[in-house]
C-alpha cells in the first residue's frame, strides 16, 4: 500500500538522503519508520536519528505510518 508522507529533514539527513529541500513530499510503500529509513538509504543512521511522527517523538521503529503523516528525521542537536 502506498502512503503519501511529508518529510521534514535536518541538514545532515537531507544531504544523505539526496533531498534538495528541507520539506519534501514522498510516496512510498514504507509502512514503518524503520522501513522508511531503509527506503531513504539511511538505515545506518537509525540508532542516531530522532524520528518524529505528527509532532510526537517515536522510539519504536515499527510504529505504523499512515497516509498523510508528517515525519521529521533529525540528528540530535541538529534541529530543523
């Protein structure tokens, strides 16, 4: 199932993901934050990233992502 997500990316994350903007819209089959990180090629940063879904910190990489969710990916101390 394809979900549409709004991603808010910190500077280092944005560079690593190859995104040209701080806020990007994506369509993906990633159903969890862990799958999203793999899809973006950021799985190696998973232990270091702060993941925020709809303005709530997520510590479970298996939490479900839903169509329309806003996902923030930041390294701590990086900000947005």
